[in-house]
């Protein structure tokens, strides 16, 4: 088995275990390790600092439950696509 397959299985198992242990919370904070709003805010500020503009499109690979998206408004980006291998988190 390739290393990426091991990683994928471990990630899916981990996210599933967190969801089952804590139940799916309204803000998905528990499932992604807590600090949902704070981490999303920091991600947004990092992207803005590095040049994210309102006319840009953003592809969020590994978006999980959408921490970053929850902080972005229509005035921040033109379009957004979030992907993740965990259907439970999406």
C-alpha cells in the first residue's frame, strides 16, 4: 500500500471517530479539533495578507467542514470550491 493510501485511511478513520465521539455539533468545531471560528479567521487573514482579492477564485483542497468558507463573504472572493476526502465533514 502506498503512503498516501495509509494517510487517506487514517484521516477518514480519525474524522469518523471524532464525529462519533462528539456527535456532530452545530458548528462542527469538535470534529475539526476545536477553534472553528478562530482558525477560519486566521486562514482568511493569511490569504488576504498574501494577496487574495475580491475578483479571485479560491480552491480549498482539504476544506473539511468549511472553517475558511465560514469566514469568507461575497466581498472577499468571486468564487469558492471546497474539496475534501471526508464526506462526513463536507
